[in-house]
C-alpha cells in the first residue's frame, strides 16, 4: 500500500534484557520502511524481559533516545510503540458473538469493533491485564472461517479470539519507565508478534510457520497457520541463560563468557573442533587457563536444546507438528546469530529452519546494520504502528521532521551517488559484521534542486559513530 508524504513518523522502542533500541521510520510511496533515526544503549533494570528497576530502565531509555536524536537532530519523538515480553505473559482462546439489531443491513466495521471490544470484558485472573485481543477467524450465521465479515449479511456475527494477558504491575512498570523518559506509550505490542511482522510475508503465514525470537532474557514464540495466529508463548530462557551456564560450567567471568559465546560458540558439539582451545588470562596473577571449544559448544547445545524442546511441546499442544507447518521455524533475535543453530533446530524439532532477517519490509537503501535479526522486534513495532495508521484504529499527528521529510538515512545526492555509511564500521574478531558498502541506488527522476547544507553530512558523521557496536573482547 502506498503512503502519502503526510504519513507519520513512527518510533519503535524495544526494551530488552541486554539492550534498548529506538528506531524511527516512515513508509515511502512503495510501502517500504525508510529509517530516519536509530539509537541503542545497554539495558539496565530489566531481567527476563521484565522491568524491575524503573529508574535504571528510564536512564537506559534516555540514552537510547539521545543516540536516536543525535543520529537525526530534526527528529521529534513524543510517542512510541513498546514491545512487551516476560515470564508473566499468558494467552487464552475465547469465542464470542453478537446478535445484530438489523439483519437486513450489511455488517459494518463498527459492529466488528464492538465484537472485539466485548472480549476485553473476559474474566481473567486477579492481578492480570489484557494486553491485546486478536481475532482469528469470523463466522456469520452458519458460514465459518471468514477472514473479514464486513459486507456480509446475517443475524449473528462472531469470532474466535486469541487474548494476550500480562501482570498488571509489570505493565505499569513499563509504562512508568517510558513516561519518566518524557514519552507516551502509543501501544504495547507482544514482542513475538512484532518480530513476526518484520520477518514474515503472507506466504509464510499461509503455509504455516513458527517464529522463535531468541532474546536476552526470554525466547518468544508465535505460531501461524492458514494466515491466522494460532498460538503465542514466552519461554523463560534466552541468551543470558546461555552466558550464565558458560560462566558456571567453565569457571570464567560473565564478560569472558559472553565474549566466548559470541566469538567461538556453536550450538552443535559435533561441529566444534576437538583440538581447539581458548586461552584466557588468569585472575590477579594466576596462570592462564585453556578452555576447550568443544566443552563450550557442549554447554551451549544443552541449553539451546532445552529451549527447542519447549517449542516442540507448544507445537504439540496446539496440534501443529512437522506435518502441518510447511514454512518451518524462523529463528530471529540476537540468539539466532549462534553458529549452527539452524542445524540443531532442524534436528530437535524435525522442522525446516532458517534465520529471519528484518529486511522484508525495508526500503532497498537501508543501513546494512539493520539487517541483523537483533532489530526484528524494533522494526516490527514500527510496522504495527503503520497497521494502526492504515486501518485508522489510532489517531496520528503529522510528522514533525522539518528538513527533507521524505529522505531516508541513506540518500542519493544530486549527482546520483549514494552516501556510504557502513564502510567505516569496525569489525570484531570472529564477529559477523558486514562492512561491505550498500548497493548503489538506482537513479531517480530529476527533482527540483535543493540548497546545499551541512545537515546530511552531520547526519552521516553521527551515524558512523552510533553504528560502531561495542567490540567483543578478544580473549588472549
């Protein structure tokens, strides 16, 4: 769907256990996302996807926002779409219907909205709060499995619903941390649903697919079949658990465990070299130690196998095994970058697997670093905002970006050459940084000349600094 130049700029805020990311974007005329600002910061105050220390989380959010504003000084951020996850998330299936006052008239959108709103009165345990009500399929009188009943005619219209709930205090903590950062929460979105919108297309959802977002504190699962969301779940293990296992199993510091996982870790013991060792310095004058790469892989495989067995359990619970999910499993999130994870996933679940990159909906001239599955949730939050905008479910103000509101971060100059930012991005030993320049943009139709200014040059220099990720420590 093409979006006009009055489309709003939408900001996604991913409050994770290990990092907080803020990305601002807007759709172009081709319906693709153009990224207008990016910032990230280490996360504090969040454990297992849940905000525990509001003050620390607020400072981390502010740091990410400062980086985002520094990347684009003309960006005005007031409202954000926020991802939510954590052990407290639950889901349930309900069914509801309404008897229409005038069966002679065609079903209107307002009636469907009333039907969905009625489900928010569903009884849930004390202390919980409904986060989202998602209709799966509708029925009108005796006609079943209708995707959109607007325009149909009948006496009774109803639907099957997937309702997502969370702990009231956990939701309040997220909202408080966002508000204290000077922002307003436009909507809370379940993280696996946001990630799914960033890495899936309609064909994936129709074929049947499971999306596993492996984050720092939790691994989030969303299952789709015949174009419908069938199941969501939060698995209480993630990348932090793997790091913790390495720290305890090998007797190293947390920082060393994280560096070893990223640089030398493998999810398959059989793929690790038996005669390879990592030398780490001894503590306070003690002699250096040698760590077997095979032992490291053994620890990682054990924890990842446990996570994947949870996935298999949830798929069996909803009756969607390897005979029905033709799209297999899509792995995304920071944990999806583990070497040989795809092979382990196929072995444990019996399903085909692939890594989900969030470039499905990005404009072709986007920044290379955003290809990382780490940013799937954040980009999916922007897409959720655009879904609300296009379906008129929320009211949006027009963009506050003053200069060149339709220009993406990587733009062509007057001579048709593209600004190359990621050539100067630093690489780390053993890391998978991509420093190849982005492909040259196709020459566009001649436009009215713009007055030269230092804005985009300053923008480019700011981004070069912001996109230099913290280098993994090389273990000597």
